[in-house]
């Protein structure tokens, strides 16, 4: 879990990613933007891609179409996707 300032920055970057993905129908453009924000590709395959920003604990999942666009995406914090174990 992140502290207050880091959490605020995380939410701001997540909103920025959402806007960028919605306004850019081409995966090549999205990929370039993610790289510029220090995201690291964990998986970059023709059918899907997973990018992470470890410092801000953000995950981006994209389902990619054959034509280079994408059919779906999810932007989430690590806390949102990590299972809770006790």
C-alpha cells in the first residue's frame, strides 16, 4: 500500500493512462506513451500486452487486435489485482 502523496500520484498517472488509451486507437502510440512514463513491458505479444510501472505500482493490460488496435484494456494498481492473503 502506498502513502498519501504516492497514492495521489498513482491515481493521477492512472487517470492519464486511461485518457491516453481512450484517445489513441493504435497500440503503437499507446506503447510509446507507456515507455515515456517509465512503464516496463512484462509481456508484449501480438494478442495482448502487460505493462507495469513498479515505482507507482500500476499495471496496464491491453488486448490487441490483429490490425494493431486493441479490443479492451484495464488500468489497475497492484493492490487492486493482488490477492489478499492472511
